[in-house]
């Protein structure tokens, strides 16, 4: 059976891009692969971005992200779910990979170039980010990694690192493959200016109050062809049309598509119909989140159990890697 690994950034406040692009996928894979699906909130990665040092918030954001995933339906009893910093073998394996990874390959990573280009002084941790990511995956000998498109290059590097290690020290690690979450690529921000992203401030949060979501939708841009209520539009050129495909049932989508193209419905009506779909989808998530917020030990206990389960796999793999490299027992 394949073993799935995915890292979840402790950004807090997950949005519908995270929800459809990653979180729902984790739940689905968890149902399919059980304890062979391993998810960790990658808090060790967070401080590699010096612009985002936030010690007071790191623990809170790690907790919030764990809570949000559980609220969406990730069941820690079915999968392995933990915080990266609770399993020290991640950094230990990362060191073994650091010594075999050429600096030139790390400097070629697009994400590194983008981030480093904005800094006066580049911390070594930023350069090593994909090495730690490779350790995250290979520590569990995972072969399947659901990721967004921006992470595909890092998974290629993970494969390269596995090959290098196996070549230098003997066959130890599999070469994992990236599985793209297609929906993640298409979810536009509520401002209509490209992909939904927290840094752009154009998100709809999955735990956001419905009044707040409605205020954002109310002023969201629509197809510019619909200047007047009587002008027909094209829902394929409108982010509200895109959102309907995520949240609405088929009869509603049909009503919207026909109504938009024939000017049979106005944009406000269309947005109200979308809001119904959003409420239907997110109400149970927000209710579960409220239950977990009222009982935070459920989240903490789940993460502690998850770390123990993760170490049951990680410790023997790390021992094998140590032995391969030749450390004194
Ligand atoms: Fe967009 Fe709906 Fe207006 Fe069409 S009717 S332009 S899909 S908001």
C-alpha cells in the first residue's frame, strides 16, 4: 500500500484554497490509506522565513492549523497526525541529507530564489528548507506526496536526495512522487487578482464568520460585461462562477450559468445563492471547530499520540540511516 506524507504549514486561518486544494484531500486519502497517511504541521519550517519570525504566535498557529484540519474531518485515530517539532528525527535526518546535497542545486530552487531575492542577509535555513522537506518525507519512506504546483520542484529534489543517499550508502529510501491537487491551482482570490493567498489578503477563511464572508463577496468583482442588470454575462469569466463550482449543487450551478448568460438573474442574487452553498459546506466545519476550541486538550492529546505513532516509524528508519552512514553504535 502506498504511504502518503504531507506537511501542513502552520499559517493559521486556513482559507478555501487550502480547504479544496489540500485539507479535503488529506481527509479523503486518510479514509483510503489509514495509518499509511501521515500528516504533520511543519512548524520547524516556519522560522526559515526571517520576515515571519513570530515566537508568540508560532505555537498558537500550529495549534490552530491542527484544530482546523481536525474540524474539516481529519481523524487522528485513522491517520498519523502530529507536529513536526515533536519528532526530533526530522532534523537528524535532515543533517545527513545536508551533507550530500550540493549547494548549487539548492540555490536553483525557484522558491529559494524568490524569497532570498527579497532579503539582505539570507539565513542558511532558508537554503536548507527543501533538505528538511526531503527528510520529512523520507523519514517515513513515503512514496506519495500530495502537493501544490509550487512544491513539485522540491519533490524532484527529494527524489534526487534519495538517489544520492542510496548511491552513497546503499539502497535505503524510495523515490517519492508528487500528486498534484488540481483544484488548488484554480481557486481565485476574492479580489479577482489571481490565486487566493494569505499574503495577498484576498482569502475567504473556512472558519471566518459568514457575515464577514458575505461582505467580501458582496463587493467581489464579476464579469465586467454585466454593466447593467440586463446585460448578459459569462460565468466562466467570473470568480463567483468559479466558486459556485466548488460550493453549489448541480441544479444551482445550472440556474446560475443559464441565468448569467441570459441576464435572467442579477449578480447579487447569484452571490446570495453562492452564500447558501458556502453556509451548507462550512457550517459543520465551523461547528466542529467550536467544539474543539472548547476542548483544546483533544487537539493537544491527538498531536501527542500522533508524535508517538510517527516515532514508531521514524526511529527505526533513522537507526537504519545512521547504520548505513557508519556511525559508531
Ligand atoms: Fe458572475 Fe453570477 Fe454575475 Fe454571472 S451572474 S457575472 S456568474 S456574479
